[in-house]
């Protein structure tokens, strides 16, 4: 199984990049992992919120294959504990999922068509975080889940 971390927007900010790279490297000891930073559509500033989300949605749907397992990070999704995330990741591995994708949407969220395509909608928190921090939190939580699966000492419950 390969974990894909997709995010719409700009590349990682330097102040966040070191942490994202560190946790991504740590995850790679357990699963193949890769970031895909998907550029905001050209002329995004001229588009309405709805049109921008739709355009981003079209880009995302074109990148997905029918066998991809897509987790959309969405404020209306379900929340889970770190232990539950570990179990969730293990379940996908047990199902022999080839591409396990975690998606961070654009500035206005994820288009409804992509949310309908998603296999799971996950909310990290009821709080709102900047996209850059969501990338860091996502990478850290996936790493934490990996250490839980291996019964390693990183996670203290």
C-alpha cells in the first residue's frame, strides 16, 4: 500500500516544511508515502468560490482512479482518535488498497462531486487550521498511527 498525501495550494511554507519532511520520512519506514501538491487553477482569483471549488474538483477527479481509496479531510466528516486512525490505516492495508489518498482541499474546501467520490470523510478537529498546519498535523498523525500499529513508544495514551 502506498499512502498519498494530496493538498491543493502552494508548496509547503519553509517554517512548516521541515516538520512535514521529517514526519513524511518517518512514515516511509512503515509505508511508501508521497506528497502531491496540486496547484490552484490558473485565474483562481477571478473565479467565484463555487467555480473555484468546481474547477479544483474537476482536476482532482481526473487524477483519481476507480480503485483509489480517498479520504477527504472535511470539517463535516467524522472525527477519530489516534488509535482509531491506526486501525483505519491497518484495515486499508488488510484490504490490499494500492493507493490510499488523504486529500486536503483548497481554500474553500472540497467540491461536492469529490466529497461524493470520497470513501471516507474525516475531520481532524472542530477547529479551523491553516492549510500549511493541516499538512503537518496530517503527516504527524499518520506517523503516530504507524507507531501505534507497531506498538512503539512514540504514542502515549
